[in-house]
C-alpha cells in the first residue's frame, strides 16, 4: 500500500519574506496576491498586521487639481489627507491657492470689531486665517448684539443701493447685503447690471483691483464673484 503524498502547506502558512513585506501597500492587494502566490485576504491581513496603509497612486488628473483651491478642499475631492495633498503640491512646486501676505495695520483693526466672515471679504484673507489671527491677538469674536439693526434702518434696505444704505447706517456694504438677504428683500436698486459672460471670462485674467477699475465697480465685488466661481487669482508677476 503506497504512502500518501504530503500535501504542500497553504500559502498563508508560508513565512513572509522581507522583500514581500517591503512591497506591502505599494501596489493593490490583488496585484501583490498574484505576485506572491497568496490569497488577497492573506495579503490584506499581513498589511494590517504591519500597520501599512494602502498607497493611493497619483494620477495626472489628480495633479492638475493641486493649487486650484485650498488643500483642504482638494483633499476632500480626492479622498486623501490634507497633509498628503500639501506634500504632493510642494513636491511638484505648485504654489498654494491662497497667497500668504502680511496683515496691513488697518486690516488688523477690523479683527474682533467686525464678524470674521466680513473681515475675510474686506481683506481678502481666508476665513481660517482671519479666525487664527484674531485668536492669536487674544480678541473675542464681534458681538452681534452690539450691532443690532433698528426698524428705521431696516426700512432703508432695498429703497436705495446697498452702498448708500451703508453710508446712511455707518455699516459696510457687505453687512447691508447680508441683512437684505436675511430679510429676503429684493434688491430693486442694484449697484450695476448683473455680470455678463464677457465680464466673467475676465475674472482671474487680471488682478482684481485692475479688473474692478476697468469694470468701474468696487474691488470687493470682483473678489467675491471670482471666489464664488472658484477661479484662482491672477498670479503675481504672471501673464494672463
């Protein structure tokens, strides 16, 4: 009677080599399973045991998004950590969406005196930067109770352009516009006609200040419209 042949041990019992461990996470588990002659479950279990994260390869279309908007937004779009996005952007030499610039003295005076969102629009700094700078200076958030609207002021909204209401009430145009939106009052006296397709096409091709001068409108209007459409600013020293 012949003796039965000894069966080869399953692949998951085969010791892992240092070379195999070094490749974990570099390629998809399925590809490594075929390469190693192991099951996908075995590769995945080994990677988890070694606490190795699966590396997500960068595609050309992923790289093209870098720098077109804040790293946090790009990270959400690509499903990657924000630190990974920032590292990839710096490695490729792509500038950050927001230019880091010093705070002007008159802009510092606004911190804590006006709402953070309003300061962000007036100064052009990101909201997160405004909040951090205000906290760094030890200033509390602007108290909305101290800036209440009277019935007489509310009756002015919509009867004249927002800039005129701002002058009459001693407020910013942004504050008047926000109040009008909150009260759902139609803007019967717009500052200027709605944006045309030709004007929108110019956004980002010139500095906001230069474009505002050409269109004969406030710079905040150009800045707000460009940001609402997620159009990057005109690069310093660049060409349109």
